C-alpha cells in the first residue's frame, strides 16, 4: 500500500493534533518519546495514521504549528485509557519538554470509509469551521465551484458544531480565487500542508 495514502475508517475516532517542536527537541521526541509511546498507544487501540508538515498558517487563533498528526482510536475511552496509563505518564514530560506547542484532543469522524492519496508535489489546505451558517456557506461554495478539490470532510465526534475540510487546490489561479472566497468566511483555522 502506498505510504501516501490516508485511510479514515467510519467506526474509528479520528484525532487531529497540532504541534511545534522546540529547537533541539527533535532527538528527545523522535528517539526517546515516539519509539517508547507507540507500543503503549497500540495497547489502547490507538494507531498513527499520518504526519503532515505545515508549510503555512493562514489563520489560527492559538499558534503556528509545524506539524499535524492524525491518529485513529477505537473509542474515546481508548484515548482516556492511554492518558491514565502510568507508563505513558512517565513519557509525557519528555514529550512536553520537546514541544513549544501541542493542541490535541480534537476528535472527529467520517460518515464512510475514506481513502485519500496525498501527492508529494501537491499543496493541501486544512480548514476548520465551527459555525453552522459558515459551514453551510462553505459547503455551498464547494458544491458550486470547488467540489473536485475536496478530499476529506470530517465532523466532530461529539455533537459540537465543528468540521475539518481537507482540500487540494493545484491550480495557482484557482488558489488565488479560492483564497478570496475564504476571506468572507469566519474560519477557525486554516493551515496549508504537504506530506512530512
């Protein structure tokens, strides 16, 4: 299977996490944290799906993350189980000391199994909307002109009004036009990314 494929399962909780690594924090994170946390994460029904490199943050009310990580979980209880695990708790200080910023616990779902191929030479947009009228307006714009750019639509796992859209806009002229459309929306966050 291609390493550029992302598969999101209908029956899984999808977590989207944003992070920035401190200068010099890479070794602690990738040598001391991730190799040790992965077996514990797996024990609780968690699995990494894909890591993405943020190339530009257009809007974010919290920070400018460097990376986006997508995880799949059996349930919210699985996620809680990991975070209550004593072995995991011992690793948290290593992670936290290596990061400038972490925004996790963003839980979403898809309405059907979705597989997307991310191309190494393409730029993608991850757009988050948390206002129902804005979501409806955005979907209307997509359906009228940009439907073929939509790769994934995720809705909040809870009953909150919260949606992520992953778009691929390859044409430069279309990007300029689309960015003008986005200016009229109240966007919670908008990041551009490539494969990590």
